[in-house]
């Protein structure tokens, strides 16, 4: 999954128009970043990268770019 | 050889309905469409203030006796799976024995499990019957989780519904098990991720435990209320369910393609769909039945089994994989060699959705 593909997937998870998210957005300022969006992110990472992440890892992320880094680098490999 | 076979399944849902529209009106920031898309749940049934697990279980059992060839007098063992018993003591199954008029010569016990409970109940019933301790086991599941939910915690109010099921397992003479093999799993390190912290012996209810606090997601709960860490539950599910399925298939020496229908604990549509795609299970082999009742904890699998039979998705001899997973953490999986439910045959269409009437 490329960076752009990830951002578009996150747009859908957060009910935003495709192309909205660029990376620097702070999660705390995204109204739609809630428990359902968190599940969507976990499912996205599990499906595309085969990585199992914990909530403990996700809560350390501050921005959308942090989520991308987590999804591609620090997940628990299958 | 003595084997247990499922000969009847019925269920009961409380009369009061909490619809997704009702929830959207309470929580305007969540639309009906969004809740439905994520959970797949349109209605949850909520027990009346004076309606307890035993009340619902009795109604489910009476439906079963009314619709089957068996009567209370046939039952020689009663199992009740619940995490919301009528009392700490006495055993709620004992109360149910009395109310149903089951002979006093029967055995009866409660066991405290949630989403995995039906699998464990099937295993206990199979063992009781194959060992000769019982011939007609009434397996009941009943939960009033709604009584644990804070009204301002949308994360759990959108998902959980109350309900009860009754399954009759009878002794048949067969060369191979009709129910089984079984695989179980337990990981208590996940206990804190689905818990009612106060109210038991570890932490009594106090004025302090009743203080409600808002979390980072805007959900409100006290220590007297159910807390669920959805993200951790999701991760746990993704880890254990595939392994449990592999283990059962290996034990039974069958291939995934040999399974005719997969019935998982109906946690929510989002998780179910993710599991289905990840495990590459065709949609036509995957039962989803939660829109009309929500997550009824240990009743989700028997409710889904009942609907699979009503929808004519189970031919005689069909191989069904059932998998329960959740609170504890606890999980279990089993294969059922389906032998039909007397009175249903193979008719298509849903003619009985359980409803609210006993």
C-alpha cells in the first residue's frame, strides 16, 4: 500500500472527501477520529500489511503521518 | 456410541426495542447510516427493569418445549450460561429448574462466560451425554448486559442487546460425534479490556465507584458500568480466531472447503466482515444474523444457528464451524454435524424471528 493509497483509505475511514488528508493533520483535531475510526485503521493495517497493532501503539500517534509510519514499520508481523 | 445431537433451538428477545434511530437521536454526532454501516445492527432488545436472566431463559425454554417433541420432564441436566445472574447466590439454573417444572432429579449449574459461552456449553453437554451422566441436556444462554451499560456510553449501547436462547441436546447412537471436536482457549491478560470493574467481590460498589467519568472519545461510564476496549478486542479476535479454526480443522482432519457454513460470535458486522475477508470465506458460507437483535453475547451463535436453519442454509449432514470469542479473554471453536431441527425441514424463508412473546 503506497502512502497516497493509505491517505485515501484514511479519508474514507474518517468520512472525508478523497484527497483531504495529507499527513500533518493532528488526530486530536480531527472530529471523526473516534473509536470506530480506530477500528477502521486497525482493520486497514491488518488487511493490507498483515500487521496486528495494539491500541497502546496507536495512542502514541499524534498525526496521520504517525499512523502511516506505524502501519508500515512498527506493527507486529504475522 | 453415545453422542450428543442438537434437536431444538429457540430464543427469546425482550419486548422493548432500542433502534439505531433512537440512538442517533440521543447521540446526534453519530448518524443512523454511520452506526448501521459499522455495526450492522438496526435494533437491540432491552430487558425490562424487572426482567432478569432467568425470566428470559424460562421464556426461551418454554418456546422450545412448545415447538419440540420434548417436555420439561425429559430434561436431566440444565446448563445456564450467564454473566448477569439473578443473584450472586443461589444458582440461577436452580431457579429455572423450579419455574420450568424440570424434575428435581436433574443436575443444574450456572457457568460464567460471555461470547464464547455457547461453545463451552456445547462441549459440556457433549461430555455429559457421552459419559452417560445425562441424556437430555437443556443448554440455556441469557444476558442482560444492558443493565451494565452507562446511558451515555455510545460505544457499547450501539452494540449490545439482551436476549436468551434454549438448545436441547439429546443422546443419539452414532459412530462419530455430532458436536465436536472442540478447541478452547483462555488468556486472562486481556481481562481488563472487557470488564465491569465494580460490583463483585474484588471491588464492591460504593459512592466512589458510581462516579461517571468521560473518556477521550466522549463516552461516559463509572466503575459500575461495562468497559470495552474495542481496539484491543479487535486485535485479540484477529489473533485467535484464525488459529482456533485451524486447530479444529486439524483435529477433525477436514479442510476449510469441507465446511458448509461458518457461524462466528456475532460481535458486530464490521468485525465479522473483516474476519470473513481475511479468512477468505465465501459470503454464501458465512452466517450474519445480528441486525434485528445486536450482540446478545452467548446467545448470538444459537440465534444465528436457528436462523441458518430457518433460511434453509443447513442441509442434513452439513458441517458447521462455530467460533465464540471475547470477554475473558476466552474463546472456543467446534464443528457441528447438522442433523436438522424437527419441524423445520428444509423450508426457505424466515417464519420465526424469535420476537418478544414467550
